[in-house]
C-alpha cells in the first residue's frame, strides 16, 4: 500500500507562472517531509523540507505548504523557469526513520 | 571527490552474467541505501545499512546481494537477473538517526537482456 501519493504524473506551466505540485500521504505518524528534484540521467537532489510543526517553509522561489488535517502537502514554484523542468518527488518519514517516496510529477515549464 | 558516486553509470548484462554496482560516499554519513526506480513506480527501497550493518531487506530476491565493507562503500552484486530487473538503481546516504534526508548518487541504468 502506497503511503505517499502524487496523483498527477505530469504538469505543464508557462514560464513566469506558478507551478503547484501536490502530494498526499496516509500515515498520520509522518512528521518530516521533503521534496526532491530529478533531471534525466541524474539522481534526485534535495530541494526543500518541512517539519510537521510548521505549515509553510519558503526558500527563494520554492514554498512548501503542509496541511496536516488533510494529510496533504504542496510545492509552489513562483515564478516558474524552464530550468525547473524536471521530475519532482515528495517523500515523508516518521520519527527520523526511512523515507517513503511518491511516484513523482514531471513538470514542464514552457518558455 | 564529494557527494555520492556510483559506478558504472550504464550497464547492460545478460541473464547469466554476474556484475556489481559500486557506490561511494564522502559525506561522513553512516547509513547507506539501495533504491530501485522503475518507470511509473515510486522509488523502492531495497536495502539499508546503518554503521555497516544491514538493517533492512525489503523482500528483495536473492539474485541481488548487497555488501557494505565500511560506512563509505556499498556494493550491489547481481547474478542471474531477469529482464524485469531493468531499472535505474540509486544509491543514497544519510545520517543514521535522525534521518533528515538522503543524498543520492546519479544512479546506474541497468538493462538486462
């Protein structure tokens, strides 16, 4: 049973607009969440994290929102740039243990 | 060299071959992982090593055999694989506990013919 789900396999956005990537989870024990970005032929690289004691974390153009009651998190990229085109994975863990990953969302930013 | 390094980047092997994937990390981490990424599937955790000791084996077939001689090196020995084992194999490292996230290598793209 998949504990972390990314229901949108792909997303296309115009350059300069906002990209919103969504992630849902089922395990209420999850208390730490990550977003990774992956280019083709490369390993995933860490993008941004959020702890369950927060509902928002911002780093430059990237903001992650956490809604614990809905077991939902989202990644906002504003403004989107062509270099942001990649596959984005969300991941969740409980109590500092292993991370569970979603299936990824492929983002295409159209110039 | 820094980060997590995986070799080879690409590997094509026959079903009767024996090959090994190598992973090396220079981050001072004490946990290392093998993940499998197949198309349209989540990253699948295969093996976990904490302080050189295997702490998790997620029901991985015995044709995959991990080895962790020290906390900086991790191998995945492959033998008599099946075509469905073709995938991207990712190595990652982290602090053991608490784990605040992984640093991944670039992966080995494996094709079994």
